């Protein structure tokens, strides 16, 4: 169809419908479309959604891509806001930098961030808050080269019509943290990713001001924040990732309290706290937990104490259906089990609803003789088991005395006949092993599963690096020749 015919069909629509169509487009595309006719140009300032995104323009000085277009982006935003006429702006998106915030803190070239004066930037941020209409969604990704004393406008946290708030900024929160109260009665989704928080009152006050909040992401660097309090009966999804700056003291101040009885999806990344107060979440569907550390620099903290705190956290997840455990959790369990193998078996909670379990050991030594059965026996309905970071690491433990002892215990474990766990007898159908090296230790563990998983349908192996087709076939044929209790088990090497 000819372009003019398409334009005629578009312009023949009612004004309200044209405005809705243009509002669905990124503002840059809507502006380009509006030059096709006088009617479209007239209606463009009345769109109800403004979407400004600088992502097509790379600001990286090492790999510049159309960096000279950045001034034109600034002029375009200024022009659109100056000519905007509608009082019913419902959505405002402003992304002036797509750099991941935490890369900058770890040495990312600050020159790749935009050099934008805050007075100019503040005019953009506050613009949608000055209109009389009902702003429902505010999405800001603002990472500037020199934030200085620039502050996030407090007016954002008193916009009572907001339903969605997404903030990824490296602006200060001093003014926000000193506000007497927040007023966000309609807010349902919050993504708060900020460069630094030094006040532990922001999060609980924010949640308290959102009676309808269903989805919360809190992703930030913190300094001298010791109390994490999250209380909400409406919350369904929660993601917490903390990066703590400075030393964590062991005087009992590092406290985490979470009361979310209706939570369904939970992802948590933080250092291991001194104390947890988390009731069992009976509605939990999926949870993923990783602890970066456990006060390793504090000589007063014993492995046993850290294990008790970690175990208290995990008990709150006992009704989950899909569970992922990473890093320090597995390290602590390994350390405890190496001293007394009955501790894990006796204290690990039962997960009656667990169908999908992901275990990631990170950089800790992978010894499974005192961890595997406790997990299997605690998960009677388990259907899928994933070793996300492999069965072994690339460090050869044979060269240290502890490693040699553990290797012998592991070898003896897999040689000895074991009572088949309930999940292996009736439910375990799929096992996934990533970072497979092809070592004898790995084959022993695979043999254990093939002997004990009576209803196993699929064993999926991912080699640690790319291998040729012939090498994959060699691994697959080797594993296929191992005795299997399940005649329907399919082994795949991908």
C-alpha cells in the first residue's frame, strides 16, 4: 500500500484514537510519525505517554557509537516538554543512561556517563509531577557523571496517583530520607535501585505508605544500615539485593525482619545477618537465596552461630515449590557437615511442597557425601534437581590433607548401598548438571543417581566449555553404558 494511503487511513481515525496510537510508541517514533500530516502534528502534543530513552546512543568513550547525537537528544526532550499540552500524562519514562549502576561502582569508566547539569535534569524529572492529570507510571534511569549534591526530588514520594515507580539513579536521597512521611496509596510496583542508602528507615516507611504494594525490588549499596524491616500483607513479589559498604559489626545490630504472609516470589542477596525474624511463608511458590559472606572478619562469630542464622532463614521457606540456594549457604553446610555429618540431616527442614531444587556451590569445595542425602530426604516430592555450578570445582583437593580425607569419605559413600530417598523412589524425573568436567568424581555421583532414581526420565549434562560433537558423543556413550534403575531415562550432553 502506498505511504500516502497509509497516512490517509491513519488521519481519518478519530482524534482520541490517534492520540492513543501515538501514545503507545516511543516518543521519538511518535514525533517522527507526526511529521507525516498536519493533523498528526497537531495531535502529537496531546499524547498521554512520554517515553525518552537514550539507549540507541552509546556514551562510552572507548567504544563510541553516535555519541555526537546526545546533544540532539537533549534538545528533543526540551522541545517536546515545552510544546506538550495535555493535562493527562499517565506514563513518563526518562532513561538518560543505560549503564548498569553497579558496574560504575566497581571501576566502570565514569566518562561513559552523561555530563548533564542537575538543574536541567531536575526540570525533566519534576515536569510530570507538576501536571494536574493522574500520573500512573514513573520510570527513571538517571546515572550522571558528576552527581555531586544532586538530590532525587522528594515530590516523587508524595504522588498519590502513582501505580508503578521505577528508579535507577545515582542521585542523593538525603531529602527523601528526612521526609516526615510518604504518600503512595495506589502504588503496586516499586523498583528502587540507588547508589547509596545510609538510613535504614527509608525502606520500612516506603512500604508502610503503599497499602496496595504487590511487587518490590530493593537493589542498592548501603552504609551503616543494620536493620532491614519489610512488613506487608499485600506483597506478592520481593527482590532484595544489598551491597554493604564498610565493615559490619557484630554487636547484634545487623537484624533482618520480614513479615510477608502472602509472598509468592522471593529473591534475596545480602550478607548473613546476626539475627532473622521471618515467619514461615505458606504461600511461597519460588525462592532464590544467596549470602555473600557471614561476618568472616569477625573472630567472635563461629561457624555454628552463622549456620544457625542461615538455618533460621531457610526454615521460613519450607513451603516453597521452587528453591535455589547459592554461595555461603552451601559453604556453611559443607563446613558444618565436615565436623558432624548428622547436623545437616537432623536440622534441615522438610520441604513438603518442593518440586524444583537448584544448588549452587560457587567457589566452595564440592563434597556431596554428607550433603546430598539430607537434601533428598528433606524434599519428598522433588521432581527436578539442578546443580547450577557443577558437581566439582576446578581446584584439585587431593593436594591438601582435608581434601584427601573428604575425597575418601565421598568415595566410600558412593560405594556403599543406601536407602533410596522417597523422592528418588517416586518423583525425581529430571536432573541437570552444569559445568561438567568429565572427572571420575562426577561419574560416581551420576552413577549414584542412576542407581537410586527409579523414575528418572532425563539427565542433562552441560560441559564446562564448548566441546566438539565427537567429544559430546563420547561423554554421552560413556554415561549411557552406566547401569540405570530407570529404563526410560534419557541422557543428553548439550
